[in-house]
């Protein structure tokens, strides 16, 4: 993880009017969230990691150089335009046979649209630097209240890796969801309620695992 990025985040939090903040890391955003909690715990009130890229996950590796041929504007546009169903499954990290409602499908399409225009620099940073870097993080040193949520059927990041990470972080709470893939389809209310309770300190700060 690049020190300048974490420093930039910390500088923003250091503004007196901001104070401590609740930090949420989604997917590969877990890397920055974890680094902020490790380097500047005094500025993090709560840390939540959702379907995160965590140590031991298949996402936490340096991608082959051939990935640069695919993770670009043109090939991704072609996939979105001519194979939208495949694009939806890949981006949403859904298992075969997962049934989505019309509203769920619209949500995924909007999420995909938000990825464009594609930033080659950002994609390469995740694929070749940031994602694998998380394997070297000393999670046991995190001393801020932590919540980790992950779906069992996520086809992208690892549910088991998230569970192991929660076991390594002192007092972390782990919430296991039965389904929803990488975008936690159909779990919005549960995730929203968990985050609201966590940020409001309405739950005990202890390790806990639940399925829903």
C-alpha cells in the first residue's frame, strides 16, 4: 500500500472539524481502510470491512501481466456491450443459478456503469501492488472497533479469509451472510442495520459470527 495514499487520507481526517471517523472498506478498498486503522488508530472511530480483499483471499495476489490486456477501457466496454450477462456475473461475483430480481439487476448495471471510464493506473495499482500487499499486514495490531461482513457465496473474495482475519483482529465482530455474491445482492437491509448498530455502539465489541 502506498504510504502517500494513507497519508492523504489521514491528513483529511486530521482537520479539527472532522475528528474521528467511521471507516468503511469495500472489496479492494479494505487495503486502504486497514492501513488507516494500523497507522492512525487515533483517527478511526470504527472500522468496517465489507466483502474485503484480506490475507489469504484469492484476490490477494499479484495478477499475471496478461491482466493488463483485459483490464482496460476497450475490452471491458466490449464485454459490457456484447456480453452483459457475463459482465454482471463477473462483477457481482455471483454463483451460477443465483436468481436476481429486476431491481437487483438494475443495481448491478448501475454499479458497472460507475466503473467507466476505466482508470488504467487505478486498476493496475490494485492488481499488481495493493491487493497482494494486504498479506503482510499485522492484523493483530489493529486496536479499533472492527466489523467484518462477508457472503458465503462470494465468487471473488474469500469468505474464509474474512473469517480468519476477524479472528486475528482483537475483539472484531464477524457477520457471515448466506448469499449475495460479492455485491451482497439482497442483503442491503441486513448490512445497513449491522453498520448502523456498529457505528452507534449498540452491539458488544466482541468476536461474533452470525448467518442470515
